C-alpha cells in the first residue's frame, strides 16, 4: 500500500511539473516593439518613447530635446512593469495593443499612451 501511495505522489508531482509551463505565466504576449510619440506640454518638449519587450524583459529609450535616455526593466505576467528614468520610478502597463505610463522628469510629468509596433 505504501508503494502505491508513493507512486501516486510521484505521478502527481510529475504531472504538475509538466503542466506548469503550459498553465503558468506567459510573458511572450507582450513581445515586440512599443512606441509612443508624446506631445509637448508646459516646459517639456516632445518625446519619443520606444520599448522592446522580449520575454519578461524590456529595453528602451526616451528621446527628447535633452537627448536620449535608456531604460530597462521586467514585465510581469499581467503586463505591469516599472521603469527608472531621470532618477524617478514610473509604472508601466502593457495591454493587448497599447501601453500606458507617466514620464517622470524634473520639469513636468506627462501621461503616455503608446501602441504596439508604433
């Protein structure tokens, strides 16, 4: 009886391990290039935000009249990420076709709405 119990536990464990990647979190649904063109506001000049998502990581840049600043971070399974720019953190959310964030900087904070593929 003990042998049957151990065998059943092993089968359940193996099934759980095999099912985990299929039923687990899928990060690749956010893969690709995401682009936003942000209009000027207040003391801020226009900006272009470009983020490339691959798996659960993103790399990107914000280009404005002050030059280009790179950024990177991690995307969770729900499409949430955090970027660090100009010494401040900002939340990012990737959806099916759009992403949203707020560009932090010393002069002003602007909402950003971008698209997959630009």
